[in-house]
């Protein structure tokens, strides 16, 4: 599969909570992290989502939000990954920030240069990578 999204995370469906319109799907990632996503019932059926099914979670880098773990705030995002910045590349307007979570998962975020300066961020810093469940796209093999 070739897609432009930087974050492509392999795993296995570990649980499904069915709703009237959407299903909450928990993916046990290969590194031991869990990732929660929300998909429509129609998409879950089309993808053949069931417990034990292999799937790929696709998360575009701009959908990964970074926060200071000591900011004193609680977040509604279902997916919250503690980690450290292992790479920070500054562009003209935005920066690419690569985070390695405490369990070894790599996530890439694209944030504004102003955010890098205001937080302030540098390689080695601890961060919290936040991903809303509705910002995760699931893919399965045909």
C-alpha cells in the first residue's frame, strides 16, 4: 500500500464497541500500544472488521497534536502517547516533529514553526502526542 500519510501503524483488532451509527475499534499495535479509532458501521462492514483481523491505522502528520506533558491539562483525545522528540526539521512555515513513544512507536507530527518556538520544542524533549479517534483511518487487505 502506498499512501502519502506518514503514520502507518500495523496492528490487530482487539475489541469493537458497536454503536448505532459508528463503531469504536481498538487496534493492538505491533509495538504493544493500543490505538482507538471510530469508523462508521458501514465502513466496519466493508473492511470486514472483526476481533483478530489485521489492520493498518493511517494518521496524517497534521492530525497529530503535540502537548507538553506538564501543562496541567486533561485532553479529550482518546489516543495519548507519551514520548520524546527524536527529530525536528524546520521548514519555511511548518516543522516536522518525530516522536518516539515510551513503548517505541514512532509518530510524526507537522506543526507550525510558531508552535515549535512557543512551546518551545527541541530534540530530546518529552511530549504528549495526541490523536483523536476520529482522525484515524483504518485499512485492511482485500
